């Protein structure tokens, strides 16, 4: 089973069928559990994520019907144990290797970083595969400290992966690919100064001074406006 959190929540069976996770409390609870896979999470923390505008004296009792519904929709973890477990007012979801896209994403970035000095071609494939997992903002349905912190961490890591992909393309002398990627990234976030600097650098090294100067002027306008 594949759980996708790098964008709107998706749950996909091994045969490619999408699991029908009802919107509202079931979707929010599953998202909150996937925020900390294989870890015990208190009922209080989960209830805060699912129902941020109310408090409960017995959050575990309120969560139980939602957990029960999810257990019917999600297959067992392995062959015998429940995918979602409960113990002493806490819950956890069992996630195996390769089942959660945010974890796969992080591993691809680590693999690419390790390979970059000696095998930039394979490293580039790792970084591209990592970037391709993204479909939108992670954990956007939740508004908790943990969800915001994890979304920020993953977003920063995505930009790191894209920066490293540029490094890999430059090492492979793929100038056209690195320029196209950097131009796309400046369009995605025009106020990110580092991307403009890399674009000017790559254009200069490629012997395209006119384009480098134009990019530098545009960067000064866009980033300068943001500074004001």
C-alpha cells in the first residue's frame, strides 16, 4: 500500500486502486497519524488535529469510531497485525519500507547527495525522482505545530534536492537542462535569491553573457522589490 502526503492525501492499494478515505475526520486523523509514522501519538494530540476548534475530556472515546472506520478501509500491516494500533490512550500507524512518499522522498535525497561526488548521473536520477513525488503542499489539511514544522522541513528539503539537481546537471555538462530547470524555479519562486544567482552563474559559465546580464537585471528588480 502506498500513502501519499506530499500533496492532497492519497492512499493507493498495491493493485493501483485508490482507497476511498472519507473527507473530514477520517482523512484528518489518517493524515495526523502519517505525520509521525510508526510512532505512538496521544489521543489528545490527534483530537487537536482532527477537531482544532474544540476540546474534549475524553478524546480517545471520540476518536475510537473514526479509528474503527479507518481500520475497515486500510488493510492489515503485514499479514496479522492491525495497520492502526491503540494502547493506553495512544495510537500509531504501521508503515513499511517504501509505503510513505515523504519517507521515500527523504531517502532519495540522501542517496543522491551521497552519489553526487562520484556518480552525478545516478544522483540526478535520484533528485528527479524525489522532486517528482511532489503534488502540492504536504499536510495542508492540518493546522498544528507538528504539521507546520514537518511541512516546512519537507519544503526546505525539496529546494535542497532541486539545488543539488542543478549541481548534478552542471557536473554532467547538461547546460540546457540546468538553465531550463533554474528558469522554472525562478518562475515558481521569483523572490528566492539563490536561484537567480545560480542561473546567472550557469549562464556565465556557458558563455551566454547577454542572457546572464538580463537575468541579473531581472533578479535585481524582483528581489529588490521584495526587500522594499
